[in-house]
């Protein structure tokens, strides 16, 4: 991403609004989300954890037993529930943007920030992570394929931050700058 794209933000801050983090796996959503929640004293919501709690089983088990389509429905339902509150930092799964209507709902309920990273950085961050069912097989090939499939999926966000060469603290500060206005 160019520096110009990183600086773009079309959000008008309103006190107490949610911050919703979207982006590919390995872009830092969970880490940055935790930092934002601590700084703002907001509730941290990891959408994958909400799904695991609701379903009573791991994401890998959900994928194995019921498939990705079932998981995406559970993900959309969890997202809708979590967006009903305010003062939340919501870290979504990388595919939460794929279901119809999710992007529009996110935009209406807070600041949506797309975290990006280069293919090489993502591969380095997620390789060897057995908790990512979409990476079954050759992680490098799967990351490339998913990135290609979702190339346009995150463009709806109010802001985009390339995390490839930034620390989580730098990403968090960049987001806070836009959120606070």
C-alpha cells in the first residue's frame, strides 16, 4: 500500500462508536484490537472467540463438521449481535466481510479499519498456525489464493493501514488519530 492510501480516512468521529477491524489473517487485528481496547477502555470483542463460545466448539471443528458456509452464517449472526453495542473494539475474522450485508452494517455501526500487509509478511506471520483451517495444506499457496480472492473485499473500510512495516503500537496510534478526529 502506498503511504497515501494508508492516510485516507473518510470517517466522522462520534463518541462511543465501535471500531471494527477487518482484513486478512495475519494483519494484526487481534493484537491491535487489544491495544485499542486498553487505550480507550472499550470492550474487546474477538469475533472468532464469540463464535467458539456460542457454538461450544473450535473453529476447526465447525469447519470440519459443518463446512465454511455454516461458519460464515454463524459469523454473520455473531457480528450482528456484537455490533448492537457501543464502545467496542471488534476484531473480525478475515472472511467476515464476505457475507452480503456485513460491510454495510459495519460501516453504520462504527469506524471500520482495514488492516493490510504484504503477502510475504502474512505468510511469515501465519505459517505453522494449526488453528487456521483455511490454511490446511500449503499455507503459502493458500494465503496467495485467499489474498487474490479477497483483493477487493476490504476496500469498503473507512480507513486502511498497511501493517507490514509498522509495530502494533504504531498501527494503534494511527487508528486512534482518525478515531479521535
